[in-house]
């Protein structure tokens, strides 16, 4: 075909053309997830490159990493409601002098961020006592200060970036439901990993253990970190006091907290699962490096469809029935986004091993990456659509619960598959 023929073919409203165009648009939106390899690189070279120093602390470090990485501190709720709010006019595309609803939304998101951190810390502490054996940390203070400070800094920065990006996209005539969350989930992963690495550097968990591997005590810096945690909790208490009387604030908290309680619990338990594979992950640094990008992209693929479905339900363009899957706009989006995600996972599988210089295991990392995308996308997407449709029929706002559930399921599916393959790899060698 000549260049003219190709151009004319793309002008025809065929199903294949629509799918290809969706795949291209989704790939461009998801391509920012490639920077998730940056988060993975930080994690890998911080947590695994010093495996000798973290002989005993490595299990504790990996325990907290999945839940902190998967908790967006309420940013998912923010992005979902920004897209819907901008379309129906309840939010204006500007950071200052916006609607009261927008500032109520920001307050709710910051509140959810603190709730996420405290819940992650509590469940992770219990998991630590239950599964880490002699490596368990008896002092609960690290499980408070690390999640709170990590997610506090990440969510404060991410909420502003997410708002600015959504406003910019909306003004340019682009759909924030497609473009914003994939970018912000990656930004949030990078920020969470950076701040978590900083916490590990400052609190020095490698010094918490004796030469025999038993936990002794935490460092003095851990207790000093209680001061900024206390100050931020006071700040959030003021926000809660000023907004608790607002219906919109209570609705967001009421609908989001129960769902996030479940998803954060799953994420924290996932950390316990993944911590059992710490030795195998040390042997597969390429897989550990792509881990943030894998859960990020899988979650973003499903979220793109979920956000568009949520907006279409709010606008009334689709009915809240499972038969909505027959809608051409929905299933062509599913196929197009799935193709884009599969191609990205191929990139992760190749470059993850190249970055760490582990060329011998490049095929294994590639295979795991592709399997995670294929099975993960089918499972998580199916569950997400069912939850969104039935939730909407029950009068719930999908923007409050869809993204947290998707992120949690993506984390769980990815971590379980990684655990399975790394254990299989460990037995093989």
C-alpha cells in the first residue's frame, strides 16, 4: 500500500481501524509507565544491590514495599473524580479559585492518604509478627513513621501534579480519563519509591539486627521521625474538623474507606507473600526491577476502561448492565488497550534484564511479564467491570472504589505470579 492508500484506509470507520487507533492512543498514554522502570531501578539498586548489608533487613524492606507502592494515597480517587467533575462541570479547569467541591475533594484525598498509611502500617506490623519469624520487628514505631512519611510526601506532590495535568488535558480537548491516571500512577510509584528509599537510608534498618539475624532495636532516628508524623496528623485533624460537616466530603470518605480498607489489607498481605521470595528475587534482579512497572501498567490498562465506563455511566451513554460489554465503544477499547499493554510488557521484559545486566535470564523475565499482562488483564478487567456496573446500580460512585480495587487486584495478581515463578526458579536451580 502506498502512503496515500494507508491514509485513506485510516479514514474509514472500520472496527480494525478503531481498535488500532485506540491501541496507539492507549500506548501513548501508557508509555509514561516506562518510567516505572526508574522506580524499579531505585528499588533494585537500593534494596538488592546491597543484599549483603540487608541480609536480615531485606525481608522487612520487601514486606512494606508492595503496599506502599500500590497505595496511591487517594490519588486514584482524585483523578477519577477530576475526570467526571470536569465533564459535568462540578470542577473548573484551574488550580486557584476553583469550586468548593474541588477543595473538598482535595481535603478528602489528603485524609484518605493518612488513613492508607496508618492502615498499611497496622496490617504490615501484624503480618511482620506472623510471618517473619526471628526477623520480625517487635517495635511498632517503624510501621507508623515509614508509611505516613512516605505516603504523605508522595500524595502532597502527586495531588497537585494530577490536578494541573487534568486541567491541562481538559483545556486541550483531551480526555483526562485516558491520559491522567496512567501518568500519575507512575509518578506516584516513583515518588513513593524515592521517599521509601530515603526512609530506609535515614532509619538504617540493617542496624536493627544482630549478627545472628535476630531483631534487637530500632535506631534513634526512627523515634525522631515521630515529630513530623505528629505534626502532619494534627494538620489532617484540622482538615477533618473543617470538612466533616460537608456532604460531599462525607460521601467520599464513606464510600472510599471501606473499599480501601479491604484493598490495603490485601496489599499488605501481598507484601508478606512477596517477602517470602526475597532470596529468589535477589537472584532475579531484572524481575524485581520491572515489578513497579508491571503492577503500574496492568492497573493503568484496567483503569482507563474503568474511568471511561464510570464517566459514560454518569453521562447516561451506557446502561448499568453487564450487556454493556456488547457496546462497540467498550469492547473495542478493551481490545485496543489490551494490545497496547501487551506491547509495553514486552518492552519491560527485555529492558528490565538489560538494565541490571542479567542477560542470561532475559527470557524468563520476558515470559513472566507477558503472562502477567495476559492473565492479569483478563481477570482484573472482568472483576472491575462487574464491580463498577453493580456498584453504580446500587447508587455508589465508581470513582470512589474502582481505582483502589483495581490497584489492589493488579498488585495481588502480579505478586502472586511473581512468587510462583520465582519459587519455581529457585527450585530449578
